[in-house]
C-alpha cells in the first residue's frame, strides 16, 4: 500500500477567492473554502533529490475520493523508478465540495471546482514544487488540468488525461426520462447504511470489476460515520461501535459536479444569463447541462503541453466524442502541434469503461509511466541545452538585449544624424 512507499502528509489550504457561481456558498460570497490536500513523498527519497525529479499534480474524478488513486501512484512509482525517473512528490486535493474537502466545508458548501483552486494550491506550496510538473487527471479532473494548462501554458511539462470530460457533444444519456443516466442514479440512490460493512456489501456488485485495493479504499474513504451535517442524528437502536454511515461526498454534491439545472427558460432566445452565463444556446433546451466539456473542447487546440490520452473503449462519454478532442488537441496557435508532431498520443483500453483507473490499475500505470519516461527524456535534453546557453551569460547580459537585436532593428534616421554629430 502507499504507506509502504510514500510518506503521506495532509494539508489544508484555502480555495480560490470568489466562486464561479454566486450560490456556491451558503452565506457570504467571500466565504473562505478549504481544500484537503495529500502529499505523497517517496520514503526512499534521499536528502539530495535528483534535480529532475518530477512533481505530480493530480485531479480526481467527480464524486470519488482522492485516496482511490493511491494504488495507481504505487504502480507508477515502481515503473518510473525501474526506468530511472524519480518522483519528488505527488499532490492531490479533494474538490471543495467532495471528499474530505467537502467535510471541511459542509457548513459553507461549494458547488464548483476549478483550475483556479489548483493554481492557488500550487502557488501555496511552490517552494516544494520545482519543475518539472506533470499533471494526471481523471474524468472532470482531466478537464480541470486542461483549463489550468490553458491558463498557465508553461506550468506543466506534460499531462496524462484519463478519460477526461473534454468533448464537443453532450453525453447521450437520458435524464428526466428513460433510459436513465448517471444523474438519475446519483440523485435517487440510497445514502445511509446500517454500518460500513453493509455499505460495502451494497456496492459489491457495482464495483465488482475494481482492483481490490481501490475497493477497500472506497469503503474506507467513500463513506463516513453518522452524525453529519446532512444527517445530524443517529437512528435509534444503531450500534455505536459500528455506526451507520453515509456518503463522504453527499449525493447532492456529486450531482452538482455532474450537472447544473436549467429547469426554466429552455429556449435559445430565452436564456437568463444572470443565472446561466455559461449556457451554450444550442443546448438551451436541456433541463440540465454542464458547460465545461464543450467549453474546454473549444479551447483545447491551444493546449501547449504534450498529452497522453488514455481512454476506456466502453466509456459512457463516447469514444468517438473524445477522439474529436484528440484530433484538435494542441493544433492551434500556442499549442503543442498535436498528433502530427508527436505531441499528442491516444491509448485505448479494450473492454474498459470510464472507471478503468480503479479497474485496471497496472495497465493504466504502465501507460502513464511509459509516457512520463519518454517525456522526461525530452525534458532532460532541453534542460541541458538551455542551461548551457544561460551559463555563459554575465549579469549584464540579463539586463540588456544582445547585439542581434540592434542588428535586426534599424536605428531611426533622426537618431543616425544625431550620432554623426
């Protein structure tokens, strides 16, 4: 397990100031929300760490606790170490309304999570996060990392997307009518069980394909004992030594991560932009929507870091839908160049769905590590060239432009005449 490989340090940091939506906080819109952060530091890390040891910034899927990725970190670590690539730290935060962050904020609430939260976290721990930084994001976590990279193009040396929610067309699932989709099951699911063992048993079928390590971590971190803010009383007759449990991320906060409501004014000419400022008019007739997948797709051609896309062949997001994003990833102004330049690659996991990081940990880790080994090789080469060039510069060289500027930029004629006097 991760504690055999990593020292795990927990932190609490502030989330970004002013949330995306005014209803994201219970009282003041200036409410300070918190992020619960875990830092994984290899136990065998020497006091003098390799200068090119990587800093991983990770982002979880909607509704799933950050701890579920610990088996993935274990396997990625082993494969990287075998190939001479070292990890400095892995950092991952729960979204403000999910996991332990949601527990910290439950009297304040938060209905959104953004790249701004992660950027603030990175700035907060900047002294422990030297380059190279690499991103690994699953589902909406991949979308968040994409927006972080668009906001700060040189932040990440490379990114690995695990079935990210970046695509041009909304997922073709029912919502209000049959066939039901994820939001139906989430909103109507039971969310109290007599004890943790009963909760695990109730989910055994749904999670039967999961790696056992992930299953056990979900049972540990995906549920919390009563009482909570949502359920402040323990049912009469409950066994207090094995108390009733509920979801750590409440089903309402998970729904908030999946969709926003659009229950009125569902016509393209009737959008209330004070309530739905991010509504795409072509989807105005939908009763629920999520703006980020299509909005991010519209900008993904500007993405600068090289990207590995790992997709589940049976993902409910639609494999062809995701491939539309891969086609244009990085091909625009300021982008990496995309697939034609070897900067974007696609890997499909046969017979796997959206949750493959919990189902096939080893294969996922294998592809992640192979890509990072490749990209770190490129990084080392580019750093050698850059450092060699910079090492020959004097202090004055950093203050002025070189002769090449004066050769390329012509002196105005009026200044030429004055120079002759």
